[in-house]
């Protein structure tokens, strides 16, 4: 009759050793001028030039509790770095952080297309962090949101 060998500590902790587990990758910071339509996963350090509240909607039924009864706030913010500017769509909690003059780090940002122009946004998988003021001057004459794109189907 065969006997079972005792399990090692690596097997007891889930089967993989700590040495084979991949570590976190360093973020690759990109500049605003390098953003292209339909791309995701961007990490940027930008300054907020201006902020404009577009929607501030209160819940319909305040007695009902749930995710569909939350107040909705959307703001369009012009953000940029030393290479250019782009419009950022801030939602709900992000609106307070996007005050003009602040410097923020956008993690896992994506490019959304709205009426043929690029908008930057951070969804629930990304993060907006206010950081110490950066020492660059925003180049406001290169606004990527003013470039209009057209979807062309190749047959």
C-alpha cells in the first residue's frame, strides 16, 4: 500500500511558490500628444486647466435605496501637459478632484469617441489621484479634442 508524502509549504499555500509569482509592473507614463482613438490603459500626469459641470442630476425617488438611485454628476475638464491638451470626462466622485490648477495622475485611462472627437475618461477599473503640483506649463494650443475623426469602413 502506498503512503502519501507530506505536502510542502509551497503546496499548502496554493501550489505556487512566491518566487514564480510575477510582480507588479512599473507604470509607463504617456504624454497627451501620443494618445490615439480607441486606445486604453493609459497612465498620465496632467494639470487641470478648466472644469465645467455638464450634468448634476438628483435621484428621482429619494426614499428608494440602491445603485440606480444615486445622484449623477458629470463634468468636462480641459486637462493637459507640456505636449498638448484633451477633454476629460469626470464622473461622480471624480468631479471634486478635478479642480482647476490641480495636478492629477490618471491611471488606466481610456479614449472614448464623442461626436467624432477624442475624450479621455477613467472608468471603475481606473484611478484618479491628486498629486503634488507639477513643474510644467500646459501647451494649450494643441487640443486633441478639437481634431475630428471619421470612421471609414474598408470594403
